[in-house]
C-alpha cells in the first residue's frame, strides 16, 4: 500500500509539480483541443473548452540597435482568431526601458527626454501604446547603453516575456474571452498560442465579467439568486444556521476618476471613394467624394461610408457643396437629396439635355443636414455622376464637426452600503487614504488632509482636490445562530483519558440510557520513515540594478549598482542542487530555514517606509 501511495504521489508530482508542468500537461492541450491524459496515463480524452482555436494569437519581434535600445518592435496579431494575421503594430519610438505593463522611450543610448507608454486596447479593439505617467507603470527597468552594454541581447528571453506579457495582459483585460495557452521564444521573436474561451459570443462584454465595471451589483444579484435556490433555502433553514455569532466583513469605498482623450479617428471612421480630406478647423474635416461620369444609361455612383464610433461626440454633419461638369446627384443611404447641373436631376431617370456640354462647372452650395442619419448608424453618401466631353467629372463634399475635448468621469464605488444599512453590523475599523480613523470600533480622532491628485496624461491632464479617494472599512456583523445544541463530547473525553498506545478504551451509551464500557488491543501500522524536510538549496547570480523610478535609473544613484539575485531550488533525488545559468551555490542541499532573514528584510522595509511618512508638519 505504501509503495502504491508513493507511486501515485510521484505520478501526480510529475504531472502538476509546478506551473510549467500544469501548463504543458493540462492548460495548453485543453485550450488547443489536444488529448489530456489521466495521472497514470491510462486514459485520455479530447476536451472542447474553446470556441475558436488559433495556431498563433500574437507574434512579437524585437531587434536591438547599436545604442542598446530596441530600435525595431513589431507586433502581428490574429485579431479574429481565424488562423491568419490581420492586425500589425510597429512601435514608432525606440524602447529604452521595459515595464510589466508598458515601455519607456528615451533619447537613444541615454536616459534623457524619457516618455512612458502603457499597453492598451483602442475602441476598435486594436492594440496600442498610450502615453501615461510613470507612476502608472510597474516593474520598470533600463536596457540601453546608459545602464550597461549588451543588456538587450543578453537578456532577450526575459525582455520578450515582459513585452509580450504586457501586450497580452492588455488584450485579455479588454476581452476576457481570450485565453493564452502557450508562449514560444525563437531568438528575438516570441509567439503566443491562444484561443477564445469563457463565452462563445462575438461580444467581448461577457455577462460573467460585468461585475468588474459594476461591482456593487453582485450583492443584489446574489440576494435574488438565493431566493430561488433550493440549496440555499435548505441551508438557511437548517439547525446549523439558526444560532448566533459575529462575523468580520471588509469592504471599500473608492473614488474613480477617469480622463479620456479623444482623437478625430476615435469618433468616426470613413472608407470608400474619398478623393481628398481637408481640415476646416479644430475637430472638423471635409471629405470630397469624386469621380468621372458617363453619358450612358447607367451613370456610375461613387460612395463613401461614414461609421460613427462615438455618435454622442458628433456635433454636425452636412453636405456643403456639390459640383459637376455636366451633372452630379447627391445621395444619402440611397435617397436622392440634391443635385448640381444645368437642369434639375432629382429622380432615377436621366436629366434632359445634351450630356456633353463641356461648359463651365455647376455648383450647389445649399447645405444639407445629414446629422440624424449619421448618429443613427453607418451612413453611405454617394455621388452619381453624368458627364462627357472635356469636363466629365462631379463631386459631393461632406463636412463633419466632432468634439475632441477631453472627457472626465467621476464616480464613487461604494461596496460598503449594504453593511452600513444593516442594523446588525457596526463599523469596527476604517482607513482613509492611509490614515486610520477607526480602530476596534473607536474613533481615533485622526482625519486625513484633503489631497490633490493628477489624472490623465499629455494635454488631458487634470488635478482634482477631494476630501478622500479611498476608504477601507471593516464591519462586524451579528449572525443569529439560534439555540444550537451543545455537542456531547463526553465519549471522546473518555476515550482520550482511558486509552494508551496499545489499548483502546470506549464508552457507548444506548437509547435506553445504559452505558457500556469496552477495551481492546490497539496498535498503529508501521508508518515508515520520512525525511525531516524537502531538501532545498540557495544560490545567487550577479545582476546590475537597472530598475527605473520617476527620478531616473536607480543604479545611477548607488555607489555600486552591482547586486545579487537570490534563488531557491528543490534538490534532485540524488541530493544535487540544480543551479541555473550564472548561479553559484550559497547554501548546499539541506533543511534550510531563512525565515529569520526574511523577517529582518520585511521589518527593514516597514521601518524604511515609516521614515518616509510625514507624521508632523510645521505650524
């Protein structure tokens, strides 16, 4: 039995001992629709947990330049998961620093004129880089020659993982249906294999993830679901639920301020027979739909489609001019709205008169409003041209004015409203923007000063002063447990008090009130010998501090930027330490206990943080 247990444990450890094994044996084949085997490999099956599968979801290529920066960073993506790349992004700036969720671009080969960018997804679903404050990025480090030589090539694998991980994180945040199964590194290239999971729908707003944008709704939905759940009603009416106790529940009240910048192309998209695009002021463009005519029975129609991406931002849309030699007929969604020519042309039939007039052009500058049609949805504007001879042309000019001003939204997300309104709950602790205002149900008398914080980036940067931005609360709520019966522990106490290592004593009570005591020999099977611990070893590898902070590269502020990375490894069955590249052994295999060292490090960080907090100000 012991051998069978050890074999089963080893088989399970082989299949799922670490994240790499789980990804290889379960996650990757599960998303790709490949066979998954049981722990003992005796059975296999083909799961179907993805709606669409793709060989390569995203491909990222990074090529360092002579300055140490990544001079070329290109991304190809299978946007609709059909097995072919249909989106590409060439980063237009050099990459001087890499972050978990973005990049930093500086003057090549230096840490001057730096601009931080964050991975994001546009309104059309395309991957992009948005300029942000450095405080919005995390885990940043320098890779160009200002911090060392050959950093990009020497650490290409980890840099590719950080770049690709940031881009994948932005995509999966914007579209929770996407699941990434595997990442493969091939020189300066990293490929991600993925699939569409979670919901077989074309809408990225999956119902199961809607609580992310409206977390307060989960309380009401949970209450409604409990009223129709027979399991919940059975448990709530059980004896175990009829007693009384006190539970501690935590919640937050957050002030969310979002600043969004708008470009013209974020508001409206245009495609079709556009001859020219000219500016008519801030947020204003004129589109000319132009073509040559025909004197035949079917004059050609040149069309352009105007797709409103943000209808509320469109202020005006008009046909401001029609001109032709000989005739042009303006159309909106197939309906005739006007003409320019020698004689009227407001029907499907051809206008009367010679088609080859070759005279001076005709103009119609009476504005025609098409704003209602454009706000209702995609609008097709057409120019039907009839002409010949030396002229033979016609056009329709559409003018669209949009609002590109910055958009600011503010809301309070109160997840504590349910507890505050519950008379069975009382406030036990509260922290407001880092200041403890309630402790153990008692007001401390402390109150945070009003703060001013910056939001947005670039031209859309705003400062807001508020009395608070975040409240962390803890409530204690009384839970009625009723008169739960006290369990009878006398039999267990008798067994413990009267049994020995070789004798088991017991006392059994019958329904008629009689009590019978028994004793019998007792022994435990040989439990075998087990190691005192899982042997581990401690190693270290040299590393130059290339981390980045708002004040610059951290290593440049140190007397010696060289340091060490510390690693812990589980030892092999022959008690050998599996060191990685460039690592040297600090402590050989054994029962290592570095908990005191970890406590000292955490306490040092806590005290250093306390020294940086302003606890008193001058009057």
